[in-house]
């Protein structure tokens, strides 16, 4: 049995996160890099107009935008997060993410 924690990414290789998940027309695409009881690390690409509707998580969720812009709603507040920026969505707080433009982001959830 492997003790490997990370998956879907090559070790000891310089890589651009933006190239690890592709855009697909009319789709939300995800690639899980880590999933365990303590942390989840997932890359996402959203075509323009796509969204993940309002929900809550049991962990703190950090969005880091890699490409484009994300509309992030936390509770009743809305934020525009651009490439190179990040925002924390606190545990148990309703939140949503939508794409006013094509965008890619890395989502880290710590439980």
C-alpha cells in the first residue's frame, strides 16, 4: 500500500498550476490533488458563466485564483477575486463561486 498523499501531479517537476486543469466549453472541470480527513486540495476550471451554487463546508476553504476572475459570495457579501489573489471562506458559512470570465482556481479546504 502506498503512503503517497498527493495524486494527479508529477513529483520533482516544475509545473504551472494553470496547465494542470483544462478549460472545457460549458463545464466546470476539477482535478483532485489531495483528499483526506484533514485537507482537500483541488484545481478547478470554470467556463464563463459556470458556478458552484451556495453550500457550506465543514472546513475553512481558501480560494486562490490562478487565471481570470471569480465572483465569490460568502454569507451575504460578494467579492471579485482576480488572478494572483486569494480569499478565505470560513467553515460552516454559506458560500458560492461563479465565473464572470473563464477562470481557474486552486481550492484548499482544511478540516
